[in-house]
């Protein structure tokens, strides 16, 4: 939680931190909006963060992250994303109860591209 007199980060700030942490994980080629249902976090003024959905729970946040993965072992990738997202949000004062990692697409080459950038 935020210190006395300090504002807690809003959902968009938290979702952006989760996206940045996820993108930094080796084996993640990009962020996906979601394959069957759109994963989004909405903020004030129409701000939207694609690929991450935050759900508040009594003990903390349940985070859903959708990724485009390179050809790497998925269990290790998912665990690295979970750890990175939990750490990024904990630093901002929000404990995480769970991080669900969805691999929505695969990218076989070494270039960075999101699902939306591909033809």
C-alpha cells in the first residue's frame, strides 16, 4: 500500500509496469491483446493498456498477461513472467496474488514484433 500522504498507483500505471516487466523477460517477443477475449486495463480519460488485465482481490491483484512468445520452453517463460510482474507491482506497493500467463502466439525468428505488427 502507499505510504501516508502518498497516492497509490492507478490501474494504468500498474498495467504499464506489468507490460514493461513482461517485455523485459527473455523469450517474450511482444504483448498480445488476447486471442479469444481482449485483455485490457482501462484508466481515466480513455487510456487503455492492451494485453494486461488487473482484477482486485482482497489480498492483492490477480494479473492476466497475454504474450507473443519466441520458441522457448513455456514453463520457464511463464515462471519468469510471473516473477517479473509480481516484483514490478510489489515495488509499487501492490501485492500480487496470481499472474496468469497466456501465450497467444509464437514467433519463430529473433526479431521483436507484437501480434498486431504482423501481416
